[in-house]
C-alpha cells in the first residue's frame, strides 16, 4: 500500500496510509490510490484533541454563548422600530421559532459529523470546500470576532455604570471620524474609529480570556459553566421578580389595557430609516418585524458554537443534538419571559428627554439599558447596580464561550490547508489550539476599536443568516447525496420545518439588504471577496504539497 508522510503538531513523522490522510482539497487525479472520504480523514485529526466536554458542559456552552448582553439592551431598539407591545413580543417569538428549528436541524448534522470545526465541516461536506472556506473566512472576519467585539464593548458599557470615566465618548486616541459616504441607496461610514475607555475595557477582556483558554479545555469549560449558571440565575431572578413583585400599574395600563395590539395589524404602516441618514419610508408589519429581527436574532445567536468543539465532546452522537435542543429551549423561554417583564414594569412608549425612568419608557431607557432601568424602577439604585453587575457577568461568560469555540474552526481550516499553517498547532502540554486563539484575539481587538456596538450587531446578523440558510440547505443535500450515512438523530419536522426556516431567513436577509444597506452590503461583499482568496489559498496549499 502506498504511504505518505504527515506530521501532526507535537508528533514525530510517521508513515500513514495515503488514502486515510488525503484531504478532499488535495485530490490528485493522477493517483491510482483510492482516496478516503472526509469521515475517515477527520477521525484521524480529531484524535489529537482532548474529549473534555460532557452533556452539562456542552449545554452550558450553548446557553453561555447565546446569553450575552443583547437581551438586556436590544428591547429599546426593537421597541422604537415596531412601536407596539404585541410586535415586541412577536419579534422574540419569531426569533425563538427560528433558533429552535435551526438547532433541531443542526442536531442531525452534528450527530452525523461530530468533528472539530462544526458548521465549517457541514458546509464543506454538503456544498463543497469553497462554501466551507467562505464560512470560515466570514466567521473570522465578521461573525465570531465581530460578536466577541460587540459583547466586549457592551461589557465596557455596563462597567461604565460603576466607573463613569469608562465611556464611548471618553477618547484616548481618536483616529478618524469616518464621514457618511453615499453609494446609490447605501450610506456607508459615519462612524468614529479609535480607542476610548469603553472599547479599551473590551480589549482587556478579550486578551485575558484568550490567554486563559490556552491552559486547557477544562479551564475554559469551568469558567463557562460558572458564569453561565450565574447569568441564567440572573435572568430567572429578573423574570420572577418582574412578574410577581415589580408589576407597575402605569406600565400595565399603557401596555396591556386595550393597548397591547396597537400598531400590530397586518395593514399597519411603520416608519423605517433607510441606512444611516437616509430617507424615512413606510413599510408593512411583516417588513418591520424582519428589520427588528436584527436585535433579537443577535441576542439569540451563537447557539451553533458547540458544534465547533464537537471533536472535544464526549459521546457526541447523543450529547451534541441534546445540548442544542436543551440550551436553545431554555434560553428562548427566558428571553420571552424577560420581555414580558419589561412590559410589566415600564411603558413601551416614552420621551427621549423624560425626567424619570417611567417617562423614558422602554424605548428611551438610558443608553438602551432596559434591564437596568427595570431593576432600578423596582428596587431603586441598588437594583440597577445589581442588574448591571449581572449583565457584566453575562457578557464575560459569553465572550469566554465565543473565544473557546471560534478558535476550533480556524484550527480545522488550517488542517485542511485553508488557513495559516501555524494555526493548526496545538499547545504541546494543554492540547488547545493556542495559535488559533492568539490570531482570533488580535483581529477581535482591531474590531473593538472599529465601530459601535450597534454597527457590529447589524453587520453580524446578515452574514450569520446567509450561512445558516446555506447549512440547512446542506441538510437537504446530504439527505440526497449521503442517504447511507449514519444518522443517530434525525431533524424533527424534516423537511417542513427546515424549509420554513430557509424561507423566513431569506425574507429577513432581503429586507436587511434593502433597509440596512450600510452594514449588510459590505458584509455580503466580504463574503464574496473570500472566493478569490479561496482559490489563491488552495492553489498555494496544492503547490506546497507538490514540493513536499
């Protein structure tokens, strides 16, 4: 049998069967040797990783990655968009439906291919290596690192409650005020770039957690479990206190007593601004709900991160689908309860310059910190401080989970020759993707100083939905092309529920392209720029193999 040499990181060279090691990206059409499929290839690669995540840790990773700071902030922006208590709840219910359907669909793929890299592997196997690369490329440039940066900046925002000098307006180095640039219907730019005390805090958090995660999967998982338990408890406490103790007569009258369905009819018209500084146009209820999904989908995102760590999950065929279902179900339930709490304690409507918390309402809560306003209304300044502390705990745990998971994707890409070769190196002692963690850290710090929380938020959701759509399309493709593959779990509701998800996500993306062009079109361009990069990188990888 022909042999080829492969040196895994930290291992001596050894002769290994060629057909086991050849990647789908390095097919030699002149070779008479049969080439193994990707299942065999990645079983070999994942043996380097330590299986340290059980069901509890995997579920905590799902929940911890989802619960960041968004649930405590974005209700203000959603309320300003929809202008209706019923539509505020509807936005979260739609997000919940899409998230749970997506998780149930991914469960089949995760159980079928429990490998490091998760969604990157699913796209590569279903649609081809180009699509896997485009996902990893966009994950690195925008999705994962952008989410880490956004949550890190939000951590700094809440720390500003305790330390007023930490603020987005307290500049250390102000590099540039990017002017608004009009390109057709798009308004690009219009942002401040530089280092202020708020995003400096984000940089410190990102650096600290990236270094900590080098010291073993169990260390990162322990931090994740502790902080996830703390923030789930905080959300549950907020829900119980708001529903049974903090109910406010003024808020109940404004939001529920004959007013709940205001502006919620299908024929209702809603004002939305096209881009930054663009014209105001009137749109229907379904369109405004799609626009409002930016906030709620961002808050519920990152549930798929557990699939990135699949190579380190114990009994993945069972634990991956189960952790996805349990994690998303619990978080979405808590999110809907929290938004009912907001409506129980504060009026939806308000005035931007209101003198009191009730006068400002949900729409104009100070700095959009709705949860803090709710706790302050119920328990005074002490309640607000407690909520701010809980949100900081939540954001810290979320950043940890995102850092831990994201590095595994770039590691898997490097193994396929589609990322810097050094990124495939594991720490010789702790067996963690140390170089990948550092590369991710550097780019995330750049994003922290590149724009505001809301800009990163809008930018992320569009790119995320594009690849969620493609991955669930991949579920249909693999049912047809790999009918014989082992499927320990099959997606509930297939094919109806996955198809409904695709239609809903496509509608949201089209609406965002039209009404949020300043963020969505640049995001799409970044995805497309990955195409020539892929061909250059794969050609370079092929040349390296030929000269070896």
